[in-house]
C-alpha cells in the first residue's frame, strides 16, 4: 500500500466514524460541558442564573456538612447494595449455572423478568409491602417471631437499600453467570478427583475464576446504585436525600441550577474515579484470570 | 484377584444403555485402552470409575474393595481430562501441588514432589508459568504431572492427545508410554484413535454401542478380530465371502488348503498389507487397478477382482508401481486370513 493509499483509507475511516462521533458530542459531551460551566455560574433568589464565573457554589457544597452527609449516604447505600447483590447474586448465578436444561431457561427468565418492569413500578411495589408499621413485610416478620416491634422501612436507608438491591441484583447475576459460562465444565471434577471437597472447590477453584464477572457486576451495580433516582425518591421520600435526588431538587424545586450542577458534576467525577480506580487495581491483581 | 475389576457394569440413560454389562479385569501396572467410536460408552465407563457417573448396576472393585460408596474425592485416582481442565488462575507448580495440598502433605515434601514430577514430564523450568501462556503439548504435560504427583492407584486418561496436532501426538504417545512404564502406574486410556490405542496399550477393549466387542492384546485383536466391527475399526481390512469345502476354502476362483476343516458360508478377513502382487497363475486372483494413491512409505491400491473390490497396501520399494487400468494378479497365504463361519444375523464365531 502506498502512502497516498494509506492517507485515503485514513480519511475514509474518519468519515465513517464521523456521524457517531457527532451524535456523541451533541448529546453527551456538549450537555456535560454545559453542566460543568453552569456549576461555576452565579445564582440569586430573584436574579436567577447570571453568567459570571464564581466558586461560590463549589465552596457551599464542599463546606456545608449537609451536602457531605448526602454524599456519604449515597456512598454508603451504593456500597451496601453492591455487597448485598454480590452475596445474593453470585450463589444465585452458580445455582443457575448448575441447573439442567428446562429449568435453567425458566429461571433465567424469572431473574430477567423484573428488568422488563419499570423501576418505578417495582419500587412502588416495595412501598406497598413496606407501607408503615402494619405493612406486609413487618406483619410477616412479627408473625414469624423474627422481630418484636415493626422496623421502619419507609423513609429510611434500610428501605432504600432493600429496594435497590432487589432492583439491581439481576445485573450481578447476569455478569457472574457470563463468567461461569467460560468455566471449563470439567474443572470442578478435576479438583474433586485431586481430593478437594465441594467447599474447597468453590473457594479455591470456582471463585477466583468468576472474580472478573463478580467485579464487573459490582461496578455496574455500584454505578447504578450511586446514581439511582426513582427508588430513593419513592422509598426515601423528600427528606432522606441521596446525590441524585438532591440534584433533582436543586434543579426543579429550588431552581438553583448552578448548585444542582455542582452536585451532578461531583457525583459523576466521584463515580468515575472509584470505578476506574477499582478496575485498574483489579485488572493488575488478577491479570491471569482476565486473559 | 485382579487389581481393578469391573463386574457387569451398566449405565442406562432412560431406555438407552450407554454401557451394557461391561466386565473387565485390569492387572497392576497394566496399560488398558477403551477403544471405540463416539457414543460407544467408553467415556461413561471412565466417568463411572472416576465416580462422576453412578452405575445403574454392577460393581467396580479396586484391590477387592467396592468403590460404590467411595466419594470421587476419596478414590485417589489421577485423571487427565480431554480439555486438561487446568486451573488457569494458578501457576504450573500450584496446579501440580493442588492434589498434595488437599492431602495435607508438608510443604517441603510437596515442593520436592512437584519438582520431581515436573522433571518426569519434561517441564522443569516452567514451574512459575501460567497454563494459558503455554502450548497445548505443554498444558497436556501439566495435566499429566498434576494427575501423577498424587501417586494415584490408577491413572485415567480421557482422550488426552486428541487436542494435539498429528506430529506432537506421536511424540506424546512415545513419551506417555515411557512415563507410564517409569512410574509403573496402572493406566486406563479412553480413545477413538485405534493407532493410539495399539501404540500405547498392553490390552485394548474394543467397544461398540455400550458393549464389549473384544478384549485382547493389540496384536492379537488386529490379527484375529473377534467381530467384523473390530476388524474394521482396527485399521483397513478386506472382508470377503468364502465357501468352506472341508479341507479347502474357496474365494472367487481360488482355493486355499486350511488346517482346521470348515464347511458352509464363511467370512474371510485379510489385512491389505498381507496381499501380494504375483505372476499370472490359475490359483491367483486377477483384477484391474481402479485407483492408486501414494502415501509416502507405501502405495494404496483399490483393485476390482472377481472376489470383489480389494484394498492392497504395497510397500514403496522404489520399483515402478502399477498404474490405473493395469491388469494384476494377487495372492496371499492361508495363514494371512482370519476365517469365520457366517451365522445368520449374528457375528458370533
């Protein structure tokens, strides 16, 4: 191939990716940049947004303990939801993996089914189950003798964590299941033939090999939990705020767009830092499993 | 009492008998191959010995001890899987050491035995590699080392060489045999490759549709196949119809004198390499060369004769070979063919 040919094919390459790039720039990069710029604008109760550059909003969010509390709560909820979905989802995926022909398909559908229903509908379902002191969940737990007094689920972090875990567990199951599919079907038999008992097989052979799936599942669940809006809004209500509901309220209730923009940008940057950092660390640690 | 005894071993899946009343006695240190086409039940048999498949009926006895209630992890057998099933997240040394760790063997001895076994399979210097960074042949050796290091009472090999290319497969066959002889481990190999089974084993068990067709030494099964299936499966062969006339047997227009008198319709099995080209003679079989294929060390002929289409293998002696449409004359001795009375609807001798 001559230099001129190479030049032409390069141009054709750029031309082919141009439409997608333009779309991406128009619907992702430009709004993001505008939000970032907005976060530095001045806002007044009566004057509205003024296009002057100021650090006032950032100062307010960083120094006011209220915002710190909201971000800490968001992080706490996201971490606990990730942990719970991993503890529930990984065994669920393993059991699914070991099932035989007809049941495997049926239960995969059962796991994926909820994803077809809107998050709002599913969360409202939880709101019905929790519903105050005489809600179905509390009644059941009390009748079973598990608890003596009703647990407050509505408008608490616990309620938000339960609802979000339910909503997000399919992502964990799917992710772990995908990595189980890549497992050599004879590998467990190999370990057993060498004298390993089932718990040892799971801990030393299966778990290390599904770690990539578990970790990518964790990243998906963490990102979705930290930026979740519907579930915290419905179960947490207007007072128990997380970053996403806080940004929403600043934008649409207080109408303080610049402050909302700061919250949104902080959430995005924080999430990206955590996800990229974890991913780097894990890929380096488990290089052999990822190959 | 034999070392390992399979007694009327049967496994059914629904109505289908994958393994049907298989009986086999294996001596200590012996190398036995289960040979047959896919679906003949050889792998199921291996899985039953390993304990991964529970027999429907029959017994497996190791040193006169019934294995039925012994968990696979307690049987102490070394298994090499077709896919090798190495642990990709562990190094070669850790892979090999796994079985020793499960046996709670002290670290120092463990290290010694791992090094020793890796040397035996020719992998010293690879201890710190990860399996996915190795070639197929090397992975195969790791799998073998991992199975041998626990000093198994029996080594089970499930199509261990089928993922290797032809040249490497031959090298590994020779090496496998040397390692087996050196370690003295009783070995059962499952394979569909008749050449591999014949090259490696002391005895072969030819299986078809869940049943045993013949159990014999490779040479014996090749020369004296018990059934047409065995004759066909163990390399190329010619199956001809023959007439027994007491002291003589007639095929086409030719006659042979035989030691044991036979009468009636017979079936003759002649290996292609036993048929010789000869001078024109009334007692030789005449024919026309239909195809001729050069295979390096020999020529393969298909010859249309009065007795039917014959396959003939002629060594490449450097002499000018016959060509297609040439008229040729063929002969063989009475001892070169296996004769069997043809019973209606059965392959019994």
